């Protein structure tokens, strides 16, 4: 018999299992992103600054954290998630806004 999710759908049960496994893997892993400085950052941001990153088109949810890596093309921030532990989230600079936290 195929496992089913709360909505009776086998796919939602599989997605729930995959989400659980992804969180388990993240919780046991350690971030490996090396610090990267951008001395030419036009806003004067630097590694260690606390910021919030948000898409500039839709899904306007801010993600907060501390800058780990910064360049003209990307920004990576460290954040702590209760279920996943410390994670580093990478964003392209194009299409995202960065705010001081």
C-alpha cells in the first residue's frame, strides 16, 4: 500500500518525506562558504554586516542574516534555522534588494 499525506495524496507524503530528509541533512552539515569581501561595494557593506535580502518582483519576504560573501554578482548570508541549524543562503544581486537589518 502506498503512503498517503494528510490530504490523501501519495505525492504530498513523498514531498513531506523529502522535506524531512533535507532538513536532517542540513542539520548535520556545516557551511563551507569562504568569506569573500568586495571593497568596491557601492553601499559600503562588508562581511559580518547584518542584512535582509528580498526579491524585487514578487514574494516580498525578507530573509535576514549576516553577510559571509559579497560581490557585484552575488551575496551570501549566514542564518540560523531551528530545524536546519546554521545555513548559508546565496542570492544573485540582480533581482534582489539588500537592506540593513
